[in-house]
């Protein structure tokens, strides 16, 4: 058995983090020990400055100049829930896709089951891509919102978010992009995309701690986005109404300061590395992973099979073997750690016809993944196939 841990489950959460992230979290908890926006002693003021700096770094990463439009939430799921529940009204129609994650599908199903809204879930092709024309055809007179994931968490397929953004502008519709699997892995320009809202967690491609999410809110969108919670903000404390100013309108209660400061360190790391360099690294390793699996008789590959059109997420199955058994064998015999199952994307697996197989085995890369680790993962799968895992 390989004695070196090979972690290839970065689509679930990134590991390892940059050392500066660990340092920032530790410094926040051990040294600063203060909340954000509540007090004026020196440690509290440093916290406030570092939180503001993190917003500025995130705004720059997204290609915008107004850091107040970066809203901090508890996680990516809360960001998506805020965007969906905060904008959709009774009688509205929403368009999403079968490629999307349960963090989009379930809030929409919740509202649909209560007969508050109508939802169209646009199909994808055999490689996992959504056709913008299919979204165009789904638009109705009562359509209010289009929600689309940027990169599939099952196949890594990059969706045509800019084309869909043009559709949204053309029809004056709100547009939400789920960037959970893409932000931090590649350059992202919110102005080019044309999104009114962009949601992501801190702990995946952004390389930050868990327990934190972000939601970008475009100029003018706040008038259509109702907050889900109210409470103390440390500002305008003399009134009992939630402030309308950003970001306070959407951030009641104390921020997760250690996570925010850790995220700030992570975004600084990514800025120094360069997102285009990060993307090139992932593209090369994705190609290596795809070529390796394609050479193994008995392995089925899903998705684009094209590193130019997908991020560092590759799903496979071993003929005749349960995905969870394969993942367990990879860890037990080779110390290769991946995720198997439905990946909180039931409609995607229905489209891939993998539901009855138990889903798929997913390998997901990070900026810290090495070519040697990819080779070891392919070799481990080849050994499992040759050993007759499904016999």
C-alpha cells in the first residue's frame, strides 16, 4: 500500500490549504480574538480592516470594483438559498438545468411543491453540456430567474454561462451562477458573464476554510433581493429595522471571522499564483487523468473528456463494480481518496444513466495535485480492474 495520502476529493473540499490559510485562522483565534464591526479597540479594528481587505480581494477576483457587493454567508448552500428565496415570488417561473446541484434543485423543488412557482429543468447532451437555445425556448412571460451551474460537480463540464447571460439581459431576467466548482480554479469576470448574482463556498477552489460562503450581488439587484434573516450588524444600532446598506442588509449576526481571514489569505495565494496558471495546471493534469483512464479496458468515462471544456473533475465507473466499493478499495489498498455516489446531483446522474449503477467514482484535482499523484491514481484503478473488482 502507498504510504503517502493521495487526496483527490477536492470537489468536496480542498486539501491541503496554503500554509498562510492555517496561519491566518490561528492568528484570528489566538491573537485577535475579536468580532467584526462591533468594537473600537485595536484588535477589533484590525479584524475590521482584514475583513474589508478580504472583500476587496474577492471583488477583484470576480472582476468588479465594489467590495460591498461581496456578501458573506454560512456556506455556498446558504448563498444559493439567499439568492433563490430572496428573489423568487409567488407565481414566478424559474429555469435551471439537470446539471445543477441539490443546493439549487432542492430550494426550487421546495417552492414548486408548495405551488408557489413553476420550474423548468433544461436537459443536457451526452457530454453534460446545456444548450443555451434550450434555455431560450424555456423562457415564458412569467420567467423571473435563470440559475445555472458554471462547472458540473460530476463531470467538470463548463457550461455556456456567458451565452446564457446574454439571454438573461435580452429578456430582462435575473441570472444566478453557481460557481461552487469554478471560482478559484480559473479566471472569472462577472461583467463578461452578466450575472446578477454569483454564489460559491470558501472551502473548494478558493482554498479557504469551511463554514463560509460568498454571494456577489450586482448593482441594482439588491432592490429585488430580500434578506432571509435580520439581526444585529453593529451599524445603525439605534433603530430596530435591518439596514438597507450593503453588505449589512444580508449579514446579520457575527461573521465567521477566522474563516474570513483564512479566505483572505487563500485569495492572496491564488492572486500570487495567478488564476490562469492555476487553470493551466488543472488542464494539464485533467488531460493526464483522462488519457490514463482511457487506456484502461473496463473503465467507463463520463462527461466532456476534453480538458479544454472541463475543470479538474473526472468521473468514471469500473465495469461490474459498485462505485462505493471501488472508492473503498482505492483508499484501503492505495491510499487514494475520492468520492463515489450521486454527488448531490441526482438529475445529472439520471442524464448519464448512472443512477442504477450507484452513481460514479469522482476524481477531483487542486492546485496542489501533482502529476505523480495522478499517475498513481490511474495505476491504482488499473490494478483494481485487473484484480477483477466486479467479478
